[in-house]
């Protein structure tokens, strides 16, 4: 049972509420553009489905576009979520 839980990942934002995020951005690299996310309600709805697996730094070996979401929370913490779109 423990092996299954580790292999399947976790959903750290499944109980997230809109009032918990005060500011959010998304950065695209390339072309190194950062955009403020204004629809926090939609972002929260999507983040509830995000599954986090083990950290993997293999993205440095691929060609594609990096997408970094920055979440600034009401309690003052800041979290960055990185994903890679591979071409």
C-alpha cells in the first residue's frame, strides 16, 4: 500500500481555496515572458487536479518550453511549480 501511494504521487492543492492565493504569475521560457494570472478562481480549480511526483531534474536534457507558476499565498509563503513542454 505504501509503494502504491509513493508511485501514484500526491495532490498538495486538492483542498486549496481561492482566498489562500493573493497573487500568481506564469513565466514562459523561452521567450522569458511573465504574465500575471488574474483568474485565480480558475487557477485554483485546475491546481486541485495537479499531481506531484518525485522531483526530477532530467528536464535539462530536453528541448522545449519551460513553464513556471509562482503562487504567493495569503500566509506570506511563495511556491514555484515548474513544468516542461517538450518539442
